[in-house]
C-alpha cells in the first residue's frame, strides 16, 4: 500500500499512524501519586503488543492475498477481452 506524505505528515488516508508492538512494549508513563501498578501495566502492554503483532501479520497476509487476486483478475480480464473481440465485419 502506497503512503503519501505531505509536509512530513501522512496525507489523505484518513487513518491514524499505526502503533507498532515495540512502541507499545517500550512506552513509559510519568509517575503519579496514585498510579497504576507498574507490573500490571507492563503485562497489559505485552498483551496489547502481542495482539498488534498478530493483527499486523494478518493485514500483511490479507494485503498479499488481495494483490494476488487483483493480478489474477487482470489476467483473466485480459484473456477474456482477447477472446471476445467482435469480428471486423460488424458495425464495430
């Protein structure tokens, strides 16, 4: 999938930038007086990062399948167009 940048920003896709699993795993937060348990936060980050990894793999696989199907359709259309040309004797 092509990404278009304008002024250093992703332009025209309507989608926010993707988080990577590594960003989720390494994200740090400022300490607060009554903050969350750091171990629970790290465990949750690991779960989210693992799910992101699975989703990124699925998107990549579906994108490859989509490209394969588009190529197959183009090939079929080209073959079909050659076979279905009207004879030269007609009004075409």
